[in-house]
C-alpha cells in the first residue's frame, strides 16, 4: 500500500474505532443529564451486542438487529431506573452490578448458543454493514475514503450526537431534563414529573448504548470467543463524558481522539513502514503498550478534566448521583 493509502486507511480506522465510543458516550450523557450516574455502560453495551447480533442474524435483517439492540439496552436502563429512581438504591453500586449482570448474560447466552450452533453474519446484515460509497465525495484523495466512506452506523451515530445536542440545548423537553439534573426539587415544584423524566431518558440513553454494542459485534464479524466484544469501551465512554464536558457535540471530537490512539495499535506498523524516517519508531513500541494506551489516555483525560472542572467550567449536573426522594424537599 502506498503512503497515501496508508494515511487514508489510518484515518478510516480512527472513525471505525471511535464510533462505538460515541454511542456509549452520548447515551451516558443523556442518562447523566437526568441526574443519574450509570456505571453499567459496559454491561448495557454487551447485552445490546449479543441480542442485536443474534436477532439480526436469524432474521437476516440489520434493521431488526438495531431495534433489538436498542430495546434490550433500554430494558437494562429500565432495570437501573427501577432500582435507583423508584427503590432509591445506591447508583454507583447499581451501575457496577448492571455491568456484572450484563456481562454475565452476554457470556451465558453466547456460550450456550455457541454450543448448539453459533449463527454467522447473515447476508443482508453483512451488506447493510458495508461501507457506503458517496459519489464524488468518496473519491476525494485521502479524506474521501478516510472520512466519507463508512457504514450506516457511523452516520447514524453522528446524527444521534447532533440531535441529542440540539435536543438538550434548544427544546423545552431538553430544558426540563437539564433542570431535573441540576435541581430535581425545584423542577418538581414547577410541575415537572421528575420520575417520568428520569425513566424516559435513562431508558433512551441506555438504548443508544445498546446500538453501540451491536456495532462492535458486527465490526468483529460476530466472532464469539472468550473475550467480550465491548472490551472496556463502556468504561472509556464513562470517562469521555467528562472529557466532553457533558456535551454530545464535543463528544464527537473526544471519541475521535480516543479512536486515534486505539488505531495506533492496529496501524502503527503500517505507518512505520510507510514513513520509516519520521514514524519508524512506532514499530519499536511493544504491542502491550498499544493495548494499554487508550486506558492510559483515559487516566490522563480524567486528571486534566478534573483540573479544568475545579476552575468552574464544568457541565456536570449538580444533582448527579444523588437520589431524589420527593418527601424530603
């Protein structure tokens, strides 16, 4: 592959690796804007992944797989909402339990189905997941393939992020949601149904996470093995919410940055071979460091954003993680 092809492929892979993070991050932003802290992103994405893949493969329908992933993710959100909103359970513990529960379901269903006959990726699913060639735009050198030739999940993820940003900023319902996240007692006093707002948006956010999990399943061709398809992306998404300052629009940029570092693990050798003078040192980096790099960057981001937030520029909802009990107001 020539140098232009290597660069174009590198940019393309950044998008491939960052989009699942975008789904997880935007979904978690919606949940947190309601004042709920859900640390069960990893488990929710895993549930959406396994059921979305299975249903989509058996029905030979990409659309049904997406709907199934959303619904199962939303059901995980419903479970979280029942426990934390209605039963006032601790949100941190409930989120961690949801991750354990989701991963348990993932391996239970996956291993059971693998023993009886694991479904391959159906033809319509495979075709629907293929990159879409946009006339003229996809033919632009370097950026045409890198930025403008992707599968439907990429465009859907960006569309969802922009739509959620607009919803939060410019709609009455979005304003009510932000009010609930900032001060649920004040929101309740002006007639906003706090419990309903929390239920709806927790389920909506978790449903979006489920679609991100389904994307990861298809991106790995549905190859089920001893490791989970999500592979820690849910935890990175939680950190990216802070990096994006609770803004879905900024999350697009934030996930792109993480996609860059994750892509180095796959494309570092190709870049080193194509540009031995400038990037030859990439070939000397151990594979283990490449694998740890996204999580190292996550830790650095948390440190930097914590310092930034102390200076008063945080979009953190004031009531995040605090259960609201109406009788206490």
